[in-house]
C-alpha cells in the first residue's frame, strides 16, 4: 500500500467531496451592485482599454430609464467592440448581466444597457454628429429655466 503525506490525503478528500446545491448557492450568490459601484466598474473597464474622452452624465431626475450615462470614444470599430465586450464581461462577472446591447455589428455606436448605467461607445465622428453631451446639457438647462429663450 502506498503511503501519502497527510496533507495530500486531506486534499484528496476535499476534492472528492460532492458539492451540494446549498454550497454552490453560497459561492455564486452575489449581492447586486449599487449604481455607483456599477459606474465604477464601467469606468475601470473603459480605462483598461484606453477609451478616449470618457464622460459621465448624471440623469437622475431627468430620465426614468437610467441613473447615469457613460459616453466614450474609440479609435476604430474593433476598439469599440473590444471595449463593449470588456464592459459586458466585467458586468456579468459582477452579477449584473446587461439588459441589451445594440449596434455591435456596425460598431459606429454601441449601446450597452446595464439598467442603472447606460454606456454609449462611439467613433469620434459619430459622437461629434449626435453630440449627446450637449443634448443632455440643453435638456437640463431647459428644465431648470436657465437656457436661452427664443
């Protein structure tokens, strides 16, 4: 009979022990992320892949769809696709699967809907054309009554 070191025998018993559903639930259950944590996760994901001109817009009280918009640009459609994939992967790993992803085929403007945070990834020329930052700024000015009146 072969003799194994004591620690090796313990490791074998741990490996062979069946996992119960209760044990799996304890290991895989994640607490939902707060809006701030989700925004931080998105920002970190975009910074890791060198997103250009990342901006956040707080739309609480102005939109019932989301709390925060994150807008970023990329150098190419491949760069945008990579950023979108990274955001989706990190969100899924954190237990927050996206509600939807739009525009990933053409990749001139990719939208990732994470419920509390909506991420807009655009090519610079697309971003300049739609100018979402100015749109939301004008919306805030109009609601507060500080915008230019015609």
